[in-house]
C-alpha cells in the first residue's frame, strides 16, 4: 500500500507518521518554507506567535481555515497553502505588532556579526516599521553574569527561553511576569542572572531568536572564519561541540544539533570554559631542573636528558624502578602509546591512571558479574526507562547533560530513586531519596535486595536461564540483620522497601552509579550488588535498563580500554597469560613483561620505601587529587627522577625534574571514548601553542630516542594498530567513525553495539556474589570522640577535578573557592556561622576553609570539593583502599572541626 499524501500549494507529497504541518512542509520544501519565531525543533510545539499560520482545507475546493502549522497535525488528503494573500497579510500584521515594541536600532546586525533569526525574518518579509503605537519603556541590560547577558528591550515574548530552561535543562529559572503590555520575562524571583539558580547551560541563549539573550562571546551571531567539530574535554558524557574560529583564534563554542550524545545541549564548562587554552599561565617550553631551579631548555635537551636518566636508572636499579601514570584527559591514542612505552620500551607493567584509580571497582565488580566492566546501555535510552536508580552520582553537576536528561524523565513522573548522603539537586525530583550515612552503600543495597526477594519481584526465568549462584545469594540476602543495617545506614526500612517496590515492579529499570559508589572500602562489592540487583529483576540486555557507570573525566573509559592499568593490557587482556603476551608481541614486535605492575598507591609506597626511582606522569596532578597529601608529597620527593607533562605549572609539576609542555585538546586530534562506550573523533582546531607538543608526540619522541622505532603521532595510524590489538575495536577506523562515533564492541565490518549482554553475558552466565557490610577501617580505627564527623567529597558544576583549567576561565567568577557544607544543627552546636573560616583536622593532616550552613548534609556529615590547591583537601583523606581494586576511599574521612 502506498503512503498517504497531503498537498502543499496544490502538489501531492507523501506523509510520515506523527508529522505536524510545519515538519511536513519543512521536510519537502525546506526549513524556511514556513516562517517561525516561537518554534524550535528541540522544544515541544507551542503555537504562541502564530507566524507559522497557513491555510488548510480538506479538499481543493473546500473552505479554508487558518491553522498554526507548528502544532497542528497534518492529515491525509489535506490541502495546505503556505503563502496565500490573507496568510501573508496576517504574518505582516504579526511582525508589525512585534516591531512596535522592538528597538529600531536592533533591526540590523552589529558590524561583523550575523543576523539573528528575527532580523533575518524582518529582512525576508521586507518590513522595517510598524503602524502600531509603541508603549514599551527602555530597560537596563543585565550583564551581571560572567557569561549570559539579558536585554529585555529585544524580547519578543516568544517563550522559547522559558521553554528551553524547562524542557531541556529542567532548571525552571525563567518565567513570564505580568499580562498584556506589562508582560516580561523574569529570572527566578525577578533577580539578576548572577543571583539566580541559572546553571549557564546556554540553552536559552541558543534558542532566543533575538539578542534579548546573548553571551559574552556573541556565539549566536559571531561571524566565524571556520567551524571545527570536536568533543568536549571535561566529563565523560562526551558532548559534541563546534569551535568557532576567527583569524586563527578560538572565539566561541557552539553545539551540534545532530549530535547523538547531547542533541545540541551543553553545560557551562563545555560551552563557555575554553579560555584556558591560551591563558598566560600555559607552559610554553620544556623545563629542566638545574641547580634546584626549573629552567627553560630546548625539546632536544629535555628529551635527551630524560632518555639518558631513564636508561641509567634501568641499568642501575632494574626495570621495576621506573613507573608511569597516564591520563584520562588524553586521547585513546596517547594512552595507548604511554602504556606501550612502559611495557615495550621500559619493560614493566608499572602503568596506571586515574581511570583505574577511581573506577577500578566498576571494572572489577562488573567483570566479576558480567564479564566486562563497561556500561551496558546507552544514555539515549533514558526516555525508555520506567524507573531510574542513581547511586553515588551527582549527575546534574558532574555529568550535566546526562543529569538534565534524568531530571527531565523524573519531571515527567517516572519514578526516580536517589541513593546519596547529600540532598543533591536530583533529590528535588526523586520519588525516594535514601540519604544514607557515607560508607554504607553495601548495607543499604543488602536491604534493597532483601525486599526485592521478599516481595516476590525476582525474575525467576531470567535468573534461571542466564545466571548462576543465585540460590546461595538468596539465602545470604534473606539472612541479613535488618535492625543492624537500618541503624548503620540511618535509613528507615520502610523507605528502602518503597524503593525496592519501585525498582522491582518497573518493566524497565535503569541504574547509574558514580564515584560515590566506587571510592569506598567496599566499592567493588557495592558494584557487584548493583549488578546483582539488575540481574535478579531481569534488567539487563534490552533497551531502557542496565547498569551504567558515569565516568568522571572525558576519557576514563578510553584510558582503561587502552590498557592503562598494571594487570591488564590494551583491551583488558590479562598480562600474565602467555597467549595474551604472544598476541601483544606479534603486534608490538617486542616481548612484553608477565609480572603484574604497581598501582598508583603501590608506586607511591615503593617511592617512599626507596624502591621506585623514576616516575613519569602524563596529565595528572596527583599531589592535589590523590589521598593523603603528605604521603604523596613525601613519595614524590623521594623519587630520584620525576617527569611531568602538563598544560600548567600544577602542584605536581612544581616538584618535577623535567616538565614537558603539552598541547590542549583543541590543539591535537585523536579519539575519546565516553561513558557509553562511544568512540568519537577529537579534531584538531588550532596548531599547538608555540613550544608545546601533543602528549602522543612526546611519547613517540621518547620511544624513538630510547631505541623503539615508533611512527610519528598520527591518530589514524595509531587507531589502526589499536584495532589489531584490542578485540572490541576491530572494526574502528578513523575514517569510519563519522560525526557521532561508534559504540564498542565494533565488529570488523564496522557494526557497533548499543546494548551489551542481549543474549548472553561476556563471561557466559551472570554471576551473583553476595557481600555483607563491613565498616571501613577509617572509622573503626578512628576515635569517635576525637573525630566525630564524617567528611565526604565531590565536585561542583562550575569546575573540573583539580580545576587547573576552569580556574583559568570566567568560571572562577561563578565559584571561586572550596567551601565546607555543614548542617545548621552541627554549626549551632559549635557556634559556627555562615561564611566563617574554620579548621578541619584528620589523622592525616589539617586545612582551613569557609563554612556554608546547609541542610544538603545531615547532622554528623560534612561535604567539600577539591578544586582549589590552596585548600588542599587531600591533606585530610586517608590511604584506606577498596578491598579488591586499590581505589582510595575518598568518600569517608573521619574529621574534627577546629574553630
């Protein structure tokens, strides 16, 4: 049967299901065939401006009616007339009404700028004046915000900004106040943008058809020489961005509407925080320590010195005396080269990175349960979920675009369960918030699993056919001491039961977790229990379900995939397996070592003991980001030879014997792999800053100097090698990734995979492993009277990890310090007032910072961030590690307050 038709200006065109008149006409005649102002394809149809009006009839001779094309569904055999005389007259009248209150000085674009959508429409319709009187009073322009500027004089009341804030970000900051001519868009409770709860995602600016909303970079109207599409360098969401260049400089960043990851959305960091790239603080020359001072030298001198020192240490102390730490901020290709350098050139497996340090419990726990440690599903499936479970992940701040999607789903009434010791933003929309005591994830998950079993919510068919070990698991789960766990977690059992019913009864339940689950003494065990929860309810292997870790940095997934870990090489292959080593030797042309290497904590201990003599760090500031600052500093001071590759003179770089200036992500090409296993191209936007080199080229240079013939840094070339080495990259090539990348595993024919474990698990059958709660040594060893508070840590929206990049952008005007959240009851007991500077002390050290009274944390719990080196919060954190994966327990620190 042929598709039904409708008629546009007398000509028949085929219909598609669910089309509006506007989308139908635009599909066949082009986007400008019907003028629009209030419509944006990223928003729900609204029908406010009526500029899109068309004549509609049910036959060629039937009477015609005026309809708004943007929200009227097209019907079969309908006749649509887009430009009849009365429609043109109506549109002109609408435009004249708008122009009556619009500043005449704003009808033309500013010199050197592109016209706005409204200016373009005015020109197309040939209207330059209005016959209607004006009564709008001039208003001042709000430029209080570091990025967003608001000029209400140019507002045409289209509601697009309000809807974008509501429908895309879910922040609900903008609204309309007043009626008729007194109407105006307001921010929060009629405040300035700077005073409001605006998160500066830029969605309102992007959708605004005038310059009523603009940004400091004039992104919307900027007349660029060139646009380059690339991937954001901040979190693991992997947003696609378009970089706007003028005269060879980065002048603004826009988003890509066709990006599968972010659909044209972004956060304040991705959209606006790029000024670090040419900041005066950027390192611009290799530095070599001479007579106790770092002095600028040539690249040849620096690299020759490094090669000689490493070779000397290797000959004198053996290969195990050298170690390397790679970076989740660098590309897949650069991480691949770094681990290859350590294994093939140096000759050991002493390679680690923050990907393993922070998310090793995810990899270990999911590998034990499923056979692979990556996200089972795709972020695009959030709209398919009937229940969302978020544990230990403050996604609206740490993964903002994904967090906004979760928030939107919850705002539509889908049950949301949040397990977090803080009352994070998502809890405003949560059906159930289980506000547990930090460090008790395993106890709470045991309770949750108990009720899923007790209430008969186990998917017995799935469990019986696709898993093993459930009988013992069930027996252990039903034997828990509910009274004890209720007391330990501080969460009432009835609330846990409510959450269990929501999750267990949902057809599609999708879980997400972050470092609030992994960075614990029982982090790996907690991940196994989340995996068990998904398996026992059959929430694996189909759309809208699964277990999905949220990766903190831009290439955490990729760094791990590339073998930046001491026990597994590229592709998660066991280095102790002779067959695996033979595979590597064939591809590398050189033997690889069999002995497992040192983790980062192991490296630091070895350095303190005098066993580790040389350490090469690529793109990590471990002195600020790793636990127990004093221990880390002592370890680094004991290393005979320290090499650091960096963008800026970080705390770690300041201790180095050689500092190598690296290129930023805007200055090189490669690939990043986001949290949903999507491998995407990072395209070079500008040449490397003079004096700097891409991290990958630095690795190539040193490999060649030390006797290994490595081809120059070329992502396409290296990706071809990776595809031979890493089984799940088999079908990935630089030229077949396209704009939106591919999700591994990718077969040799280029077919990628959105959902894992559809028919079977990687390990065959999913494995159930029950774990009883065990208290962290951090609290067992501590004196509750001396250290009565639990400090937990995290990040804020405005900054990224240690903040070396974002602190060198206008983001510093949004948040300029770390602060301590303390419950008002605790503050009152200690006589602490808001903004007061107080001291914190733990067994490891002490620091000072300002207090902020907040009920985000419950009594007895404190929270802060680690973005600013002057606070150095890791003076306080301990060396307690995950039981299975050597991940530091950043999330539980026993502390005392000092006024």
